[in-house]
C-alpha cells in the first residue's frame, strides 16, 4: 500500500486564486490579505521568472505580516514603549509560544 502525500496539492487549493477572489468578493479583507501574502511568498520561493526586487518585496510582506500579527508594537510606534503594553495584548503571543512548546514536547 502506497501512501501519497497530498500536502502540496491541499495547500495549492487552500491558497488558490479562487479562494482569494472569494474572500475579496465577500469583503473578508483580513483573510484575503493572509491568502495573498502566502501566495506571494510561495511565488517568491518557487517562481524563477521573478526579479530579485519582487522576491525581496514578497518576502518582506510576509515578514511584516508575521511581525504585525505577533508583535503589536511592530507597526504602531505608540506601542514601541513596552511599559504601555497590557498583558491582554500579549495573550496571542503567549498562546503561540505555549503551542510550540507543547508540540515539541509531544513529538
């Protein structure tokens, strides 16, 4: 019995242009931005026809997206003073770190 890995085909369907178009047409701007950033990052890593500037731009978009989601002070200069951060604002970061630690321990 041969097991076929379908992770790539599943990812291609999840992050397809049709999904992006659906999110944009329904007004799901955050979801559309996420799909667009992941699609562009994949293009930057796999497509040979892109220029270095395009690759750099797409990689920078992904980095900025991750930093904006995880570090609230990344895009907001008012929050760059750590003394104003409230514990509630750090909960998503705690949850991600906890998930990674538990995932590593269970493997």
